[in-house]
């Protein structure tokens, strides 16, 4: 059994359950989500990313080429928030490290509110909806990444969750009755898909367009939601819808980045296409580092250079992106073949990504949490426990996360090796979780 509990009753109206989710309860939970993140945001500076955001914001305000810094590898939307935080900081004297965390914190509150209404729609139980929303509002991984770290992945996730909610609410094609003759001269009444607007070539209403644009807003922050297109597109009923959905989804990031690409084409292209996550901080490369340590006493460099590592690690670096693409492609094929429900498919995609990737940043750990929370997945809790321990260790010991004026020399580091070792429980949990999502049968009907 891979969910937290048996499904609650869904026939709410007969039992006196309101037909619409109580807004006050949802807003109260969103307020809780905001406040619990505001505490670390106000009391702690956070990680080195915070100083990076201030630098990039000031570069944009001065008209300089912020892509030339090699510090921003995504579309430009987040830099606008950085610039706004710089302006407010300069005008008011409020601490920048708090101001820059407010938009991601607000996005987390919005996610909690969305999960509340999504869960109420599927479960028809205010109690269950509130429980699921609170599970996200109080999730320590989300609190640490948005309220302490200063990363903005929740801003990417909030419109992505909205997009998935809208597409899951898209009505299915209705059935019409057809009269067919049978060989003995009688007649047989059957059900067949009724002709809809799709059949005559129209897009099919604003809801799907809103879903695509919401996903596009998420992509405008970071391209990660592109991983969901192979899950979402097969759920649309015509190729015309799929093409239009894709165009609308990529349009915001494309149009938003175009002025900067025209101005600084080489730097923008190099940042987008040359970007790769930190190698040697996560996954099977770290597992092999443990083998090398046991065999030879080798302590890895804190930022391993792929050109100056052992041959097995170098091969892992060269093959890493191909392993990841192959693992994701196989996952999407199984999702399609098995007609996996939406939330399970999204959770499986991220769990496989975690297990197969050789590059990593701790903010990635947030991606799966809203969707796993919505489906009440049992594996969320061991994953959350392991990930919380990892974040505490990384923020306490990891030089890459500490705000330092000078970066220490890259060399073998036992302290950084401990940070790498702290990733292994979360990586193993991700692999077991991925296996459970893909190969184990669900014991009850899934949501959405």
C-alpha cells in the first residue's frame, strides 16, 4: 500500500459536507505556511545564493550583462524579483536577505492553498483537504529551502501545481449513444465518443489555455516543468491541443528571454546550453567515492573536477546525462503504457530524476513534495526525514552553501565528504520510491 490511508468518503453532499471548500480554512493554512517560513527568513541570512541574487539584481538595474557572470542559468524572470528586492532594500533599509525570500514564501503559501482546494475537489472532505494542505505548509524541506536557503523553486512549482490542477479538472469527452445493427436483424445500442469542439478543430476552451500558460510561467522561472510535458501532452485528446499547449507553455520563457538573447547571444546560449548541475555531490558518483575511500583511503575534493578524478568517476560524468535521459524516457514510456494517473506519474518522474541524475543541488528536493503530498504518498515521509537531515548537514558544513567573501581552495576535504555522505540516504530513498511508484500496483483508486 503506497498511500497514507484509505480514501475518505467522497459523497460529501449527502453527509452534510459543503459543496465548495471553505475558503477561510484554506486561507488560514496558507497564512500558517507563510508565517512558519517568515521566521527563518527574518532571523537568518541564509546561503551564498542570497548574495548572488543581490549581485544579479544590481547588475540588471545598472544595465550590465548578468548572464556573463555564469551565475544565472535560467530565464530572466527571477532576476526581476531580485532587482525589486534591491530597490526596496535601498529605499527602506529592510534586510535584503529577508526581502528576497518573501516571493518564494508567498509561493509556498499559494501551493498550500492549491493543495487544499485540489484535495477537497477529489475527496469532498474539508478535514482531509486541511490535513493535506497542512502537511505541505509544515513540511521541513519546503520551510528550509524557501525560508532559509533563499532558493526560488517554489515560485516555479506554484504555477506548475496550478497547471496540473487545471488539466486534471479538464472534462473528458462525453459519450453518445449509437444504434448499430446486428447480423440477426436486431439492433444494439452502444456508447461512443460524442463529437465535441475538438472534432471540428477548435482549441476547446480557456481552461486548457490557462493550464498551458501557468506551466509556462513555471518554465519562465526554471525549465524544470518541461519534464512534465511528456506526462501532460498524452492526456490531451487531439494533436492540435497538444501542439497549442506546447506553444503556449514555452512562449513566456521564450519571449521573456528573447531581448537578452538578442543583446548578449553568446552569454545567454552558453548559460542555457552549457549548464550542468554540480557533479560529485549526489547519487551513484558519491556511492563510488565511498568504494574508493574504503579501498584506497581517497577523500574526494569538495568540488570534484571531472577532468581530475578516477577513471570510473570520469566515465560517470561523461555518461551522466545519457543515463538520466534514458531513465526518464523509460519512465515516460511506462507511464504512457500503464496510463498512470497524473499525480503518480509526476511523482515517478521526479523520483527517477533524483535517482538517475549525477548532478545535484539541494533545492531539487522540493520538486516532488507538492505532488506527493497531494496523493498522500507514504514514501514522502522517509524521503522528507532523510532530506531534512541532508539539508541541515549541508547548511551547517557545506562550504558551497555558506556566505563567504572568499571561496576556499578546491582540495580534498573530509568535512565536505560528510556532506556528500549525508546525501546517500535520500538518494537510496528516492530509488526505492521510484521503484514503488513504477512497479507496484496502487491499492485504491488514485486522485486526479
